[in-house]
C-alpha cells in the first residue's frame, strides 16, 4: 500500500475533489474524472490529466494510467428533485463501472466518500448506502476504506451547501427566512479537518490491515441547528427574521447525528477547528 504513486479522484472539479487534488499533488500524481470537462474552474493551473465520464468510465483511463488508488469524491445530491433513475445512475451505476474496471486493472485501494445520514432520510442517502454495501461485498477483490462525512463546509463551497446558503441569505438581509424548528443536533465539520482525515488514512495505510475499514469524520461537537443559524445571523449582522417552525421536518428526519471519530483518532487524527473558527473563515472568504 505504501507504493501508491498515482491517485484517481472522481468528482475532481467539485468542492471536495478539487481541494483533495490541490492537497495531494505535493506527494502523488493525480488523475481526474469528471462528468464534463467544460469549465474546470476549480482546477485552473493544475497539472492534472482529465477524463470524462459523460459516456461511462473510459477504458483508456486505466490503459493510459497505472491507477494505484481511487478517491471517489463524486456524488449527486439530487437537490432539484431529479428522477430517481438519474440519481441511481450517478451514485450507483457509474461507480459500479468504475469499481469493476479498477478491480480488473489491479487498482489496490478504493477510498469511498459516504454520508452519515440514515439510508431512508433521502434518495441520495439510500443510493450512497447501497454503494457502500456493494463495496463491502467486494472487499476481497480490492481494499476499501469508507469515509462517512458529517456536514462539511468551508470557504468557496457552493451555495447549495447549508452553511454557505445561510451565510449568503443572511448577508443579503432577506426579510424572512422560513426554517424548521431547528431542534436537530448536527455535527458541522470544517473542510480542512475533512482533508486531514483523508491524508491521515493515506499516511497510515500500512497500519490498516482490514480488507474493509470504515471511518466517520466529524468535529466531535453536536450543535442545535437553531443555534448554528443564530450564530450565523450574529456573525453577519443580519436583519433577517428567522422564522423557526415554518418548515416541517422531513419524513425520517435525523434528530441527533452521532459520529464516532475514534477510528480516525486511533490513527492520530483529530479535528482542529471549532464551529466558531470555521464560520469566521467561511464567512470572511465570501
């Protein structure tokens, strides 16, 4: 495992994937896989060979490159009520194709980016859990590390991200923002702590003996969503009225997210940023 030299990052032009690419280029050759190769705005100036998955995972990806490890950061959230088939294709069938070709071409490691959400919270969560189960079933064919991420945020994140969206809406002083009661307990983890979790796993590969390992990534602190929103309002000096209780909870809403960081801590990782620090870094960058 310590012989890993070339890492393929899927979803490399996304928020998480692009930050991984910039971080890993210092020590690895990085190859990228994206749906479209147009407008790779997050990768400008980076020396990365890119491949498109628009017509499926290309065979030449593995014939041109000796891929030692894959970090699967691509995901499709389905926030615009897209059809289930679209969600399944992006989060299941394309990754199935990638997994098959990785195994066929002797790739030694598949690091999957997963969610801590319960499988029945959303179609997105269900497809992510189903792919994780397939990875577990195929652990005898390729070493798998499954990274379950809590809600991450940070500078440059798109406005589909909850924290980014709320900062933007409150900065714009929207007269009224309709919200749930905000009684959910959530773990919000700063993006640099997520990056360091992936780096820790790569650095400690030789000590991870299991064919399949799962790690949860969070900040170690649960916050009420209402308190998070009030903190954003205070930090931005917003005049927006926060209308708590105007939006009903989702069916199967997770009211308390519990993350166990002990596996990562055993490898020497720990979160470094409090929510207050992360909020300031995020808000001040926008």
